[in-house]
C-alpha cells in the first residue's frame, strides 16, 4: 500500500471531472486498511472513500486523503433450502455481482441490474430501482469504525435505511469504511418484482410468459440502456435528483393542475417522478457548453467533455429553481456533492 500525493481523480469519477486529491491510497485488503488507519495522513482528517465514483460530483480539489476501496471477493456464508447468504468484498462491481448471482440462480437483486457503483457503496445510498431496494436483501456489513479504531458488524436495524439514505449519509456520515456486505438471496421460489416501470411491457414484447430472474435482469438492462447514457461514453452519475415524496393534499393540488403527472404509492405519501417535473420545465436535452441535461432522460446531468463540477452544480441549481417556481417542489440531489 502506497500513499501518493497530488493524484488526478478524473478516472475515479464517472462524471469525468478533473480534480486532484492531496493524498491518495488504494486498498485491496482489510489488513491494508487497518495499516493505513495507523498513519498520520489517515488520522489528520476525515478520509474520503471512493468505490467507482458513480454517485459523486467533485466541485473542487480534495484537500484530504482519498481511499480507493478495491477489496474484492465473493463467498457463500450460509445456505438453506430457500436462502443463500453471500458475502461480497466492498470493492466488487455491483452489476458484476448481480450477474454472478443470476449465474448461480440466486434471486433478489435482478431488478438492480446495471446500476453503476460498487457493493460497498450500495448500503450508503440504499440503492433501488424498479420496485426493489438494497435493504430488501441486506443482512449485514463489516466496516472499520473510525471512532473505536476496530472492525465492527452492522445489521439492517443498525443502518436505518430509508429512501436513498442510511446512517452512512446522516448520523454516522464518514464514521465507517465498509469492507464487506452480506446479502440474503433466494435460492429457489424467487419472488419476482414486475409491476414497476416497463418490466412487464418488455417481457410481453419478448413473449416471455414465465420469466426467470435472468429474464427480469435483461428487461431492466434493456430499459436502462434505452434511456441512460454509458458513463464510459458520456460523463454522468445517473439520476442526479431524488424523486420527491409529497403528502396527499399536495398531490391532489398538483394532479388538479397537471392531470398527467406520474405518481407512485409511497410509505411517506405519494412519490412523483423528478424526471417528468424537470422535463416539464424544458430542461430535457438542454446543453450549455460542456454541461447538459440528457436528451433521453431529464433526470441525468451530463458532461460532454471538459465540464467542471462547479458548472454542473450551477446547472443543477438552476433546474431546482425552475421546478420550485413551477411546481412549488424542492428537488433534493441524490448525487453526493463535494
């Protein structure tokens, strides 16, 4: 393990923004992390942990230690007739793990196919798509606790998962460095989630009447590929904003003024489609220099090449202001802003 100075982070964030890290270290094992934690550089401030940098917007250079979490490994912890418990190294690619599970006929995360990022970042964001969230299959995780200087195990109740949220973004922000995530997956009798988005429509077009978890994953990949840009081709961090949730009275008011407004049931009220709100304000396909709003999905901000994080953030704020002005709603960024 080597601590480097003044390292470019352009290749470590999917927006492709050029910034530098004052200090940088890549870790591949828990032992390397434990050794790094003893260094003066680690202890001099709060380190920033990166997976694939797919949910972050850098607006300036990072004047602290950046840790690239590259801890790999997949192992079966426990099996039964119906459930298989699997541990994944935090540095494993999320989509690759989804496909690994499908190959072994382990169900539960097929709706989360093609989401960019790493396994270790997934609990932080409580990633979700097409009716499924990470918390639905989460068992536990292992992490280095910066307060106790030791490895700890946290279970679902410890993590306080919410919509695109967890303690790792709120009350325990920057406290833990996740090294391993354990999931409870179905080994048989998979419960398929087909009622969110266009999954059933895609399966119907393919004339698939009795879908498998592989069929569901492929349908999700087809949908995502049709409306989301590949970060390797066009810099982006996926959905930039969260879908807002409103109470019933607010929804009724909006529905009266905008009869075609998309909505979904939510535990906290009614969830609205942020992409639709942004599109109604005229942002879909907008471009200003190297910054823009993707022409197939208004929820995605893109870097056409050479954009700074500050300029992308400025565009995001203008979008927020226009949605606030037209609908009286404040969009919240899903992407982490640094």
